[in-house]
């Protein structure tokens, strides 16, 4: 604390003028004369001794007087006269009696007579005590140099005599302006001070120490050597009051006064007067703070807690501290504010409840000004527990809550888990909330903020069960202010989509959440969650159906469009896929895949013989807006429409866009087959546009097979196609794939079934194959030919017909084996 002082502060606090108005009553506090009086010495040096009966009475009187009166000069003077009479009567008095008589002469200020007696030529100075009496007589006559010579001649082993001898020598050194030599002797004196020394002896020693403290030498080490039973407070205050004491001595005395373990009104009055002096001088802020710290420490160690001086001084310190708070907000006062907090700290921690309350409030205010919000909050919490006034506790609860809020950082969902000090501050805020709510039950805003913070802390600490409970309670209580809570709730549901769906549905049942931005947000989250839930289904078919239902329910949102797109893309039966495409076309007219959906659905219908539905879709698709780069596709669409409206013209129009795509004629042949356009089919397969595309053998057989089936109602066209097929087979018997062989097998059986009656009734069958016509001349030849055809079929390795032949289950097997007769072929 001492380092806080500047030289000017020392002058203000420690100058004697600070006590002009009132001085503490101290016995010879500023004594200049030597303090060790002879009555104190003789009380210690002369013990009870046995002598003859005539002297013993005087010895006993001597012991009684010096034990009870010490400085009563009248009693001492009477005893001295009685001893002198006894000595005159008794021509041979004992040396002990003579010493006591001389001691009484010294005690009654008759040192000149004592010296004359002791300095007579026939005087016996046989003991160190006799020499000490002679030196004392010189000292009392202020013959200090002569006394110093006599004192230094004394050699003794008596500790008490040495105690007083060193004391006198230290006083002489002070008189001779040798403070360093003085303290060397004082140190010996202090080490030998009797523990049961009387108050006058201790007071004398204290006054000499005060004299030493007023010397020019820096007394940096004498405090540590003071005897424990000396009054350090008195020594310190007296040095501080002295006009003679050097500044460094006062500095040390001030520090020692502040460190006194048990103070009295003497210290209190000194600090009170110092405070008044600071007020008169309009001292610097730092000077006040130093005095506040020292003064509060003195109050804390005061012996009498009911002292009026103590109580008055406490009030003065409270007012002074409050005055300092008036300027504490200035930016340049940060350092002194910290010092003032430190000055108040010791007293607020150790003082009684009633006395520290106001200082604690002042300290809390300082902590707020310094931005130490957590320390301020803890201070308010302590004050709240101490305050007897309920109305005051309500204000304190509010101050505590504000401080805890500023001391505790907001908790975000993405923050790392709180530990140690951060967690303690967060818990402290929750306790402050509970306390505040108890005093302010209707402060809804603060209550709401507190509950929201408790939710975030539960989330941060991974206590999701508690967090969910708190969230639902919060939303139920404050639905209009629940946006942030809802976001937190969704954070808890991030790994539980089913719970998120249920939560959104529950929230949307709250009337206050059914409109506005929050309602839109909840519906969008619910929509997204339901969409995500579909992907968790194990069955693709179930996923597709769920996506379709979602799309119809949630349209026209982007997610609904995505859902129907996913439903269409899922592998499903064609009827279901057609249904999904229909939903897209009808419900999502602005969708980016609208045209593709039209075409895909039309193709799906075509593939599954729903030609009228395909036709209607294609007609609608034709009316859509086509981009310039889609002209070829639009022409292709025209071709497909013509297949229904003008099938013969479709051959030409469709071939115009077929280019070198070999599948285009085959697909066209299938469509013509479905609409039973035999002539168009025949025209297609014999068209030079098709035959010139460079079909391979198997592609031609596939195309001709479709045409053969589609010309069933026109035998001439069918026979023409059949002849082309047989020629292809005859020319390439070993180059056919499995699919081509199956096509030929099916046609062979169909021909055989239809031609058998002709074989039985006609001698010759006119056919394009000369080899076949010459073979069929008789019934037997007909059966042989049919059997040969059958064997050819077996060679095709067709799965159906091959197994039927081997098992004998096909409709022709029995006829060929001669079972059932010729009529079986007519069935």
C-alpha cells in the first residue's frame, strides 16, 4: 500500500497540521526529554532483601512504595527522610540501605545530593549497581558526557542492570545525535524487556522508540525488533503526529499502523483527521483510496465494535467512497478504480454483514464500471443474501441478473461444450434467473430470456431430453416469441426425422403458429422432412407411390416437383408409371420436364396398346411451345400422330426422320401392327427407304416378322412377306440369332397350321419355292414336309416350342405322330 503514496500525499496525510482540529490524547506522545524515569528503574533493580530488624521495616516500606506508587514523590520523600535518620543513628548501616536511600534521592529529584554522596572520596562503589547510581545522578543533572563515561565503565552480568544500562546509553546516543549507535543499543534493550514489565516501563520505552522514529535515520529495521508487548499502535500514531519525524519514518509508521492486528480509537481518530485534511486540501483521488484502504483495515481490527468513533468513521468512509464513484466512469480512472476495488476488498470479505453491505454495493458498482461483470454478479449475489430489506433485495436481484447476463456469452447451437469457468458462469446466470423470478414473477421478458438460455445450456451440455422438455414448455408459454426456440428444437431433431415430422405437426396445431413467416417456415420444414422420410422406405415401389402422393399433396412446391420426378424415375409397372406421368402433366404444367413427360407417357401408352390415349397426348404435346433446336423432335411427333390419323402417309413422313436409325422402322412397324394397317406395314418393309438403311439379317427378319403378323387379314401380302422370309433363311441358314430363329419358327407353325387343309385337298401347292412345290404332291408328301418343318423348328431351340415338342404337349405333336387322324389339324 505504501507504494501508492507520492511525496505530496505523505505530506498531506502525515504532517502534524492534519491534527490541528483534534489530537488524540497520548501520554507525552511527543516527549523530547529521555523517557526512562528512575522510579521505573528502581522498581526493577531493588528486590526484597533480608537485613537486621531495624532496617527490615524500611526495606519492606521501600518495596511496598515502589510497587504501588512508583512516582509518588511525597511517599518517597518521607521514606528517604526516615532512611537518612536511620543511617545517621546507626553508624554502620548496611550497603543495601545506603543504596536504597540514594535511589530515593534520585527518585525525588535530589540527584545533586546523591552525586555528592556517591562522589565522596570515602564512598564505596564496590558493585556495578553503585556505579550505575553514580552515572544516573550525573544523567539526571543533564551532565550527559560525564554520565556517558561512567555508564561505559560499568561491567556487570546482571541482565536487569544491563537492560537499563543499554537503555540509558541508547538515550545518550539520541541526545548526541547518533541514531545508528542508539538503535544498536535499543535492540539489546528490546530483546531483554521483561514480559511482565509494568505499564510505566513500557510507556517509557515506547516514547524513546518514538524519539528514535523522529530522528534523521531511516528506521527501516526497528519495527521488526520491537518487543511483542509494546504498543505498536501508540508508537506509530505518535510518530505520525510528530513535527520532528522524518518523512521516511512516517511512511513506515503509516504502514505499520495499517497492519496493526488490533486497533483502538487512537488509530480511528488519526485516520478521521487525515480524511478531513484530504478534504480541505482537495487531494488527489489516489490519496483518498490509500486512506480508505488503511482506514477500513483499522476499523476491521478495532477492539470495540460499539465505539462511536469507529461507527462515525465508517460513515465518513462510505461517503468518501460514494464521492469517488461520481467520477469513476471517466476513462482515465480505470487504474484508480481497480485500486479502490482492492481497497474495499479486505473489509468486505472480513467485516460484519451490517457494516459491509454498503461497501459491497459500491464495490459491485465499481466492478460494473470496470467491465468485470462476473465479479459484479457474485458481489450482488452476496449482498442479496445479506440484505434484510425485501424491496432492496428485488433491486439487487435485477442488478445481479443484468451482471450475469453480461458476464455470460450467448450460447449458439454450434458452440463447443462449455466447461470450467464458462460453465460455472452459465449456471450462475440460471441461478440469478431463478432468484429474479422469485422477486419479479410478472417480468415476462426477463423470464422468457432466462428460459431460452436454460434451453441453450441444456443443448450445449448434450442433455437433449431436458432440452426438449424445456423447449415445449417455452413454446407453449410464449408461442409469439418462439422462433429461436423452434430453431433449437429442430437442432435436436436433426438425427430423428420422424420426431421432426411429429414436432412440426404439433407446432402447426398451435393457433399462434399457423400464420406468418414462422408458419411458412414450419410448413417448409415439415414438407422437407416428409420428403426425406420417403427415401427411407425399403421398397422402390413404395417409394414411388409415396413420392406421387407427396407431389399431389404438396404441389406446387419445388419439392413436390422433385417428388413426382423421382416417382417417374423409379422402376414401376407401366400403369403406375403412366399415373405418375399423368400427375406431372396435369399438376405441374410449368415443370421443366413437361414436354418429356408428354412424350414419355405417349410412348408408354403406345407400347401397351393404349393408342387412343397416346394419340390424345401427342395431339396435346404438338400444341406446346417447341424451341428451334427441337424441330426434328416435333416432326417425329407428327409422324406418330399420322400413324393413327393417316397410317399410309405415316410411312413416308416417319421415314423422313428415321435417318440411319434402324430401330425407327421397327418401332414404326410395331405401331402399324397395333393399328392393324396391313397395307402400310407391307409398304414399310418393302420400301426402298427401309431396305436401303443397311439392315443386318436379324434386323430384317425382326421387321419382316412384325409385318407377317400384321398382314394376316391380307393373305397375298402375307404370302409375299413369307416368301421373303424363307428366302432369307435359305440363303443364310447358319447366320440367324436365337431371336430370328424364334420368329421363323412361329411363322412356320402358323403356315403349317393354316396350310394343312390345302395339302390334303390340292395336288400341288403353288408357292414361290420350287423345291417346296415339287415336294408337296401327295398327302404323304404333305406330312413329310410338315414333319421337316417341325424338325426345323426344333433346331431353332425355341424355349417354348422346343419343350413342347419334347414333351408332346404342343397341338401339332400328336398330329405329326399319327395320333388322332388328319382331323386333328382342323382344330
